[in-house]
């Protein structure tokens, strides 16, 4: 009976375990290996030790991409409070039309990022783009959003925030709905106003959700690719200011066929994500309240 | 009675910002090229429906649409079956190494997809699968996330269920199929919707593995359309709308279930 159950257990996880081994676990090991090699002229890989990593450290495109990616992630995190506000508004007692608002705020989340990228490419155009025409109407000379390397990453982050507000708001709304009503009732009896309730009850009790949202926002932001690829051209003058780590990985690995170098970029990205996530988990003890 | 109008005013203002890019896209997709580039902007469409016909003529958009449907359906069906089988075993069966194997699954969940791409490309090259639909489908069939998500659903079911079925002489596969699977329908629905959303829109892997336009999905197709049409936005937007509309429609219909699934990952993930 017991040994039967064992066999069933192994049999049922076997397809998934095999698939994960082939398409996930083995590739991780192989990527690690590749990162210590260089592609030969006639194919094949030669062992070069740490050469790829030392080259990366000295590569201005890499340090640029690293800086752009970190700035993008920071901007995405700065956009998180917007989702809390939207969720709090959606959670107002007696609010009608919740489903209607939710649909609209969620629309960018379900729209293909490639399509989102193309749309914003038009909106951002320096000459005929609606954003600059709107700014011109109020007397502001708008920048070349997607052609100017100094502005590019901010333009990108604006799209990033716009397309993730709905997703995060849904998570926050679930968190808000998990806060027991009687806390608010007790606070009301004590004469606490709405704003005070928000800062004293809502925000502290929402911190587990906030932590989750911050971690996934950060991890996703560090891997941004689709929007960069669609908004900027391969030869865009803004690319030094918009190139992210994954975009650089794509360029090296698949456009320039530098497999070893690209593998090293991927490994650095993994390290970056692990370190920053570990820091988040370390910091959470200071500010996350688990009920 | 509390007043809700301040909330409405703020939400409507925000909603306008969220909607504006879509409205603009819709208008431009029905404009002539010259109208779309005019300063000040032309705010009315010229009802040029030919843009939609043109985009189908110049790239194999119909073919790419079909490719995307095939890939999305195959991946989602595979995910639902394979993830639920593994999740059931992890949640309801006891076998040595269960905890350790599950930890490996969780570890895989933490690794960014860029770590998988180069070796997967080599695998596909080795199999002679570059520029085929199976190259897009095969890696997508397997997922640690789906296994983890469904395991949470299986864990909530009472143990009496398995025991009763076992006394009736059912084997684990029968318990999985007849007893458990019907009870985790909300989980399957959530995973199914997320899987459709992700595989429909995914760009990076399709972009590297299939370079032949006939074998592309819509996301990669849009990227190549951009290369072809540069600033012909009416055509680009017509293509964008065709590409993203199916998932938007699905979302509007299945909104409650998708939202519930996402909220679930936030509270239990």
C-alpha cells in the first residue's frame, strides 16, 4: 500500500520534473558554464575562466545598462504608492461601479506589452506626438522623450508604472479587504478621522501586501525588456540611456552571437536579483507587521 | 451616509489617463498616414478601415494570429494537466524526497528566464526545431509557478476525501481525476487565464527562436512590423489592436476569475 503510493507519487510528478530538468535546471548549469567560455570562430566553446566577468566590469555598455536598470527599478518602486491610492479609493465603503473602474485600470495589464510599446512610441514622438503637443499648448517645450538618452529611462518608467498600476491595485485591494472592519469601528469610536485611520490602521496592516508588491515589482523591473525593445529602435540615439540589462543580454547573445559574454550578463542579473531580494527580506523585519 | 463623490472624481481622473492611450490608438488606427502626423493633432478618425486590411496584406498577420492561438492553447492545456498532476502529488501523496524535490521547484521559480534562454536555444537548434511552433510550445508546457499555485488549492481540501475514495478502492490517478480536480476548478481557471495572458503576449523567447515571419507569434510579428513600417502608425496600430484585442475581450468576460487568481497569488503566494 505504502510503496504503491510512492510509485504513484513519482509517476505523477515525473512529467513536470523531467520538463523542469530539461528546460530549467540544466539550462541554469549550462548558462553558468557558458559564462566561463568564449564562442570559437568555427563554433564550439573555449574555456576562458573569469575573462567574461572582468570584461563586463570594464564594459561601459554594461555599467550603463546596470545603472539604467537600477534607476528604472527605483522609479517603478516610486510608482507603487499610486496603486495603494487607487486600491484605497476602490475600497471606499458604498462605492458604486467598482467593476467598471477595475476594468479600466486593469486594461494596460492585459494588453500585449509589444502593443503598449508601439502606442507610447507614438505618444512620445518629439515632433507630432500628442504628449508634446499637449505640453506645447500650455507653453512647455517637451523633450524628445524617446530620442534623448537623458530622458529615455524616465519615459520608459512612466509607461512601466502606467501598465502596472492595475495589477498592483488588485493585489492591494485584496489586502485591504482582508483588514477586519472592527479596527475601523473602534478607531471611529475613539474619534480618529479618516486620514488618521488610513495612516494608523490601513498602512500598517497592509504592509505584508506592500512587501509582496515591492518584491515582485523590483524583480520584474530588473528584467524589463519588451517595452525597451518596442519603444526604442536598435539604432536609437537614446539607447545608451535606455539599454537595460536584459536588452544588453539580448544584443550580445542573439544579435552579436557572443554566447559566453551574454551568459555572464545573465549570471550577473541573477546575482543582482538574489542580493536585492535578500536585502528586501532582511529589511522587512523592520517595517512589515504580520498580524 | 458617507459621501463617495471625492473618490469618484479621483478615480475618473485616473481612468482618463489610463484610457487616453487606448483611445488615441483607436483613432489613429483609422486615420490616413498624413492625418496621423499632423500638427496640431487630428482628433477625429477618417474611418480608413483599409488600414486593417493593409496590415494583413503586408505581413502574414493571419498566419501569426493562428500561430499565437495554437501556441497559447497548447501551452495552457499542457500547463493545466502537468501542473495539476504534480501539484496533486505534492499536496496529497507521501513519498520520500517530496520536500527536497519541491524545494528544487521553488528554487527554479526564483531564477529569471534569461538564465534559460541560451541553452534552450541550443536545445532547439540540436533538435532542428528553430522556426517551428513546437519550439515555442515545448518550454512553456512546464512551470514551477503553476505547480506551486495549484498545490495551494489542493492543500485546502479535507483529507477525508482521499481516505473515503481510497476505501472505495480508487487509485491515486482516479482520486486526482474524479475527486480532486473538480474541486480545484477555481485554481485551474486562474492558472489557465494567467497562462493564456502570458503566452499570448510573451516576446523575448519567440523573438529569438523563430525569425521566419510565417512561424512568428503576434508579439514578435508586431516587432517586425515596426521594423517594416517605422512611423506608419495607422498600420502599426491596426496590427496592435488585432494582436491585443482577443486577450482584452477574454479579460472583460472572465474578469472576476482572473482578478481572484491574481489576488490569490498575493495572499497565499
